[in-house]
C-alpha cells in the first residue's frame, strides 16, 4: 500500500525534530553540565533518579534498614553524586536525594534489588521507553480517536523526541511509569474494566502528588453511580490498603518518616516551587492554584455522572492532569509527560478551535508556538554545530527550555476552549 506523500513528509519532520532534540540533550545540554561541573567542582555520579529509590528498597528488603535514615541518604549520595555532599562547598547541589517516596514503592522495585544497578538502570531505560510508546495508542483508544498507522507513528516519534520524555528516560524518572499507569487505568475505565483500573491507579500513587488529583476525580465519578461503578473504588481502595499495610509490616511507622522526608525535600529544594510559583511568585501562585482547584472542582461536580470515555469525562480528566503539572510542587520538565493526553485531545479538535473565533485562534497559535519552540531551537543548535565551535553552541544550552514554563499554562488554557456542545451532549 502506497503511503501518502504528506505522511512521508510529516514522518520525516517528526524524525528530524526528535533527532535534533536527542542531539541537543547528548551534545549540548550534557556537555554543558559536565563543563560546569568540572569548573565548579559539582559532583556527578550515576545521576539516576531511580537510584535513591532502588538503593532504599534494597536496604529495606535485604538488610532491614530504614530507607529514610540519614545513613542510607549518605550512601545514596555516594552513588548518585559520586560522593557525599559537603555543605561547606558552595557549589555542591542542595538536593540531598533522600528517599522521599512512600515506603510501598519497594514492592514495585523488589524484583530488581538483587541485581547490579548498572543492569537495572539499563533495563529500566528501555522499560520506560516501551511504557511511553504504549501510552500514545492507549490515550488514542481512550478518546476513541482512530488515526492511520502513519499518524500514530508520527505521534509516537514526537512524544519520544520531546524534551520531557528524553529527560525522564535519561534520569530514569518514575514519573514516566506513573504516567503510563494512569494511561492504562483511564483506558480500562473507559472500557468497563473498573476493578483493574482502580488497582493500576493505586499503584500510580507511588508518586502521590501526581496520582491523587486524578484519583479524587475518578472516586467522585464512582460515588455518583455507586451501584454500577463501585468496582473501581474497591480496586483502588483495596490495593492502597494492601500497599500501605504491607509497608507498615515492613517498616512500622513509615508514614511519619515519609512525611518528614517530604518536608525535608521541600526544604532543600527551596520549597519545590510549582510552575505558577516560578512564573508569578509563590504568594500569587498559591492563590491562583486555589482558584484553579475550585474551578476544576465545579466542573468535575457538574460532569460526575458522565460516562467514562465520553467527551465530557475525558475533558475533565485531561484538565486535571494539566492542572496537576501547573500547581504541583517542583516544576521539572519531565512532569510534563502528564500533558500528553491533553495535547492529543486538543490536537484532535485543533481545526474546530481554529475556526471558532479570534480568541480561540490566538490561544491555539500561542500554545502551538510554545510546543514547537523546543524542537525548532534544538534543530537550530544542531545546524549551528556544523559551523560553530562546540563551546559556542553549548553557551546557548537554555534556548530550547525558554517555553518550558509556558507549555503547561498554554495547554491548561487551551483545553477548556473545547467544544461545549460535545461536552454537554456526551
């Protein structure tokens, strides 16, 4: 079967954009960080975000040590940074890399704790790659959006070639796993697999700040038609109870230790500011976050009886995921993988939005420019590397990140502009 020329061109551009972003990460950003580390004596070990969780899990399961303890934190630093942090050195990182996760994350990592970390690290990269690839067709299926095989490949390539995904894979960030679990859970919810959807969403609470907002929405949805939807709640609540109870048996009093670890994390990360905090100061950021939560709560309440998989239900789901990225503590780019379903849903109706007035057209244009800027600038740096010294290119390392804070805001602003008639009739 002959592939349309337009599809071939789009696939070429997608591969070009993805390749340029890979070039940027490998040959601009990382060399810049290495040069800065050598200049200021900033330590660089394995720099794997999986390592603190893996080492803490190994120490708890194999040696019955408290993963939240100062001693284990020092051992984590020795692997993550290559040495323990020294508070007397002004350029040492402030992030202590403590075990700031719920203790039950050890159950997910248990199969890996007897393996060398090098093997775990390499395998986990490929696992996150596969999870991310699978997330695209899962969301398309949830939305009932049937696209051609060529279009699906293009969407997957662009997703894999986005900076948040590349950063997440490079760091082995559990956020990518959580995003994948949310994708599967939402798809199962839409197709009637309520109990399984609840189980998988409970597993996603290893990062509670990411999973609990969407869990609250699905719980409200389930309570609104308890007789037909209660299986979701039993799957979710039962699995959370098993995880929390099992962790308590392994490490009595872990909840208090976890709360202390989270408080310490916010302290050594300068409060772990959200996107809003960074853009408009923490004071105004908190007030705007409250307004966003109140607005979304009203929308969720109005649509609590809609069917899973309907346009109205999906719109609330992606709005909550986008709002989570905007208001949650720590504005790291890898958390923006949660924007994927919102971007896909907006992309599905982009022509409709473009043709429905100047305001919608302006928001679509601004959001589109913010989304494409990282690829365009990365491509520019890649082309520039053929003509300029590496040091000159590396000095522009921040260029593809200029719109990083604007992208979540743009997606959150764009999603409510979706078809009102679809939402009301769904």
